[in-house]
C-alpha cells in the first residue's frame, strides 16, 4: 500500500511505527499540520482523531521502553494521559515555532514524558532579526 492511498490516520500510524523513539523535530510538516490542535478547525478533523494518534504513539513508546513484557497490562489515569497529550501539543507547537521563526528548539522525545523534562529555546545563529535591546532601567 503506498502512502498516497493511506487515510490520514493510517499515514500517522505508519509514520509512528516506522520512527520508534522519534523526537519532536523529526515530524514532517504534513503530519505536524495534521497533529496540531486548532480551536478554529472545521469538523473535517474530529477532536478524537488527535487523541487517537497521540495515544497510539504513547502506547507504542511505553511498550518499547518500559521493560515489561509486551502482554503485561499497563495502566495510566485519564487525567495523566490528558496531561501528556497537552505536553505533546506543546512539543509540536515548538516545532512550528522553530521552523517559522528566528527561534530554535532543541529536540525532545515525541512520545516520552519525564517530570523533569526541560525545553530549550534559543535564537538561531544565522538569523538576521536582532533581539530588541533591553529596556533602560
């Protein structure tokens, strides 16, 4: 089956399968646009679509890294999963910022979440847009 015949969900799942351990900066523009939540979206992408894609990636990453046998049951609270979904959206948003502005974001794991994870943003070295000088005090 070629990628041209895959539905958006199938394309998302296939990309996730083919990129275990992916980082946020690895996401292609096409999928970035599909995966980022937009309050102003039309009904063409139902809200459940994004949670389904996220959950698929999260569960695959958990199975890949937690050291438990594949058939061992795992549990996560709905509130924690929702919190991770929101963090995933932040990680995707930082990719958009990095690709469209003078700011660059260091890559972070796309579907792995640590409580002590830090996001690093800095100015691109080749950017001609200077930062404004600090205000005089």
